[in-house]
């Protein structure tokens, strides 16, 4: 079977997932022959090089004709799906096209960005990356069964040889599209002798976070390390992970969380759907609802090394058994076997996304104002209004919303 992946890029968690899947297919001697259409030039070549190393053809920034030919020659198309503007740009340019389509959703769809109703109602096989997506009202109203295959994998991490020291940290993005808006307020609940909290990842919003710490009277609350060249080694220097995300964040697999757990870091997470699907409260970490619950959980972990050790061992065992390349590849292989039995169906993607860039952007929004807490001016990528406007600067609807977002309703 010939399967072509269409992905906006091969960076971050998506690039890791696609490379992991295709490497594992080679190990498993799968009869699926994968190829990849990557719609943008890669900023980093790690995933591209990994794919090329196992003989997977990768076409960077394909022309429309190259994309048409690849789709026509493929038995199946796997769309690495999220609200990236290059997805509707390409698919709507295809015109009427016949294919067997699997859409692997790398966003939950519970909040912004929404999974377009037109996609859920189409002949595409929509596969989620977290069971939390099954609670989406659009999905529940539709009444179809949707498989779940996680895109998370911890196979490449070294063995954990704990115990870890009782240092507190956070790993992941500091972008407020994902991070809790009161991140500093939560961490200020910690006793002074338990800080600083060690932060690993991008440095975006560092000035803003440091200003919040100063305003809270805790100027030394955070220590910024940036990206670690050896992240597993950095994680083994942490005992507790304060993974405090926006209550309406878009994530699913949460690679930073499962990688930390695999390395023996006990997570304290907020009561968000994606995190609840990973952390078993009181067993592999704590799931808390508010600052009082956060403080209680942190004090319990800081004061009880034996409890921390038990949770670390159970957490590491849990994610190392649940998030593997073999489970990812076998889960998707089962869906391929189901999909290949069906005839190719005609898709007209303007019926999924709309006909113009403004309509494409709107298709990813929940009903209500265009401007939301997750589409703040500081968020220039991630399928935001600014991202779409960067791609389509002449679209009058996008321009109008950018000039007066609170006055525009979808």
C-alpha cells in the first residue's frame, strides 16, 4: 500500500511523530510504503534526515501539480491535521479530488482551534491523538466512532535510574497559547526554600514572566535554562514537574509531560482534559483544580520522599508502556487496513474549509468572537489570526478582523 503524508511542516511534536511512525514501520516490515509532502521549508532538518535515513521520500514545498500527482498515485492520504494555513491553501487548490483520507488530529478540538464540522462530516477517517477529543460536542453530536492513536512516544529516552533530587521544574513552551495565564501566581504558592523553579524550553515571554515574579514579590522564583542539549539528563535533575497549562489549551499528546514522567519526574497538572488522560491522580501524579490544591499537592510531594519515589516509579512505568512507537504504528496500521477496503471518495475541500482565507480561518474557530484568549497579539504562529494574515495579507476579511477583532462574530 502506498500512503502519502501531507504535513505543513516536520518540526516539533508532529515531526517527531511522523518520523517515529515511519521508522517503526520499517522495523515492523510493514507493507505500507510511506512518503511525505512537507508544505513548508523545514527550520530544522532532524525529522527530514530521520525519514531519509529509512528511505522515505520527502518532497519539500511541493508544487500543486506535484501534490496532485502524489495524491493520485497513493492508495491512501494521511493528513497531519491542525489549524495551519497551508493545509486549506493546498487542499482547496486541488479542486475535486478522489482519495482515501485519514486525518490524524494533532489538536484536541475541545476549544480553539476547532476541528471543522465539514471534516467531521466528510468521508475522511478522523483519528484523534488523545481520548479527550471524544468529549468534543461536535464529535458527540455526530455519533460516529473515532479511533484514538497517540502521537506521543518515549522510546528514544534512556533508562531511568532514579531517584531524582527534589528540585521543581517545568519543561515545554512558555507561550501563553499553551501556558496558564497565572503560571507565576500558582508557583508563588510554593515556599521560598523550595524555589527556584527551573524552566526548560523556549525563552519566549521571559521578560513578562520575570515582571510578574517581581510584582508578586518573588523576583528569584524562576530560573531560565533555555533549551537543554541533553534534555533527559536535565529531567533527571528534577523531582517534580509543575505542568500548568491554559485551561483551554489545544494540546493532546503532551510530549514534554510524558517525557518528564518517563525520566522519573512526578507531575502536578491542572484538571484539564488532555492531562487527565495521561496522569492518574494520586497514583502517577496529582491532578489539581486550583491554587489551594496545587499548594497541598506540592507540599505533600516535597515532604514525603517515599511517596515521590513511588509515584515516580509508577509514572515512568505507565508512560513507557503506553507511549511507544510499536503502539503508535500498530494503531495506525489497523486504521489503514480498515480504510483500504473502502473505495476512494471525491472530496471538495472548499466544503470543509470554505473558499477564501477568511473562511478557512473561520472554519477553525468555535462559534463566537474571532479574538479569543488563545489568539492574543503575542501569538504569531500556531494558526492564529496573525499567522493567517502573514500568509494571506491581501484577504479583506482577515484584515478587517485584525483591525477590529472584537467587533467580528463568526
